[in-house]
C-alpha cells in the first residue's frame, strides 16, 4: 500500500514537472491571411508607418511586413514573426519566412502585407510565380526573436528633428521578443515621458540642452525593464547612436 502511494506521488510530480515543458516546447501558430505589395526592388518601403525610413526598406534583407492587428498603435513596430503559407503544400515551404514589422496595413481580410521579397520566400524553389498568382494566401504565424548579429540597440535621431527646438527619436535593431512601450527623457531633475508621435517614433518639443539621457520601458517574457542610454549633446538629425542595450 505504501509503495503504491509513493509510486502515485512520484508519477504526479513527474506530470507536474514535465507537462509544462512538453506544452511549451511546441510551436504555437495563429492562422490568418497574407498578401503582398509591389516595389521596384521587391524590398520594403521607406515610407512605412513605423517611421524607420531606409532601415525599414533593407532590414532583414528586405523581408518586412505591414501588419494590422499586430501593429498595436506602433508598439508592434520592430517585432519579428515567422510566417508560413498553408494554402498549397506543393508550393509552400514548412519553414516560411521571418519578417520584421515596419508598416501598418490591411488587405483582403489579412493580418500581413508582406514585401514582394518576403512573400516569394514562403514558396518552394521554382514555385514563386504560382504563389504570387494567388494574391492572398492562408498563413500561420508566430512571434520569434529578432536577431541582429553584431548590433545592439541604436537610438536614431529622426530626420524630423530640429535642434534645439524639437527632438524625435526611433530605436533600431530591437532584438529578442521585447516591446518598447514608452521612452522617458531626463529633464529638470525628473523623468518625463516622451510622446509617441507615430509608429515607433517618440518626440518632445524643447528638449534639454546638453547630452540627452533616456530610459526605455521594455516588456519581455520576464516582465518590465528600464534600460538607459545617452545621446551626445551635439546630436544631429538623421544620425544613429550606439548604446549598450541588448534586448532579449
């Protein structure tokens, strides 16, 4: 009797320990639809709603996307997703393509508007034209960590900035599965929240003179973090400044 109870206890412990691991080890995909937009080179657009400019055209080898529900008023900018088509297994690869969110948009009941380059990347070799002919395809997606080898977060002073009257910034190379929820600037002895102007762009009129101290409200699987960075006093519009921030 005692042996039986011990055996049941050990089995219960094993289930409690192993079940979560088994559940979370599987990929979790969400089903939706995707289409694509055309461009002269098949890459992204410099005028995406996130405000990335040229970075939004070239990042991830041009495998970028505009999203609808995942845009989240700009919080979704810079996130990475694995997207794979399911319309035709003879055409669609099992791996699909990893894309970076750089724009906002909705097509024919779609959550993703992929760059031409990214849309083709979902197809098996020699079948891209057949996939393009669909125009809109069924897909499934999951969020994946963004990976930028050799890069940490950069703070770019947006081209809209006008020193000393107006400062706008945007963060580049947002690695991992982190979301930048807000940005604070140190002004007159306290942290002041910057306005989310549009997309991933944060701004403030009459910024402090001298070096600019910033802190970022970042959310990841572990919770909320507040990494900090400084841009130099002689900041210039259009210039991206390196930081020591490495998001996970």
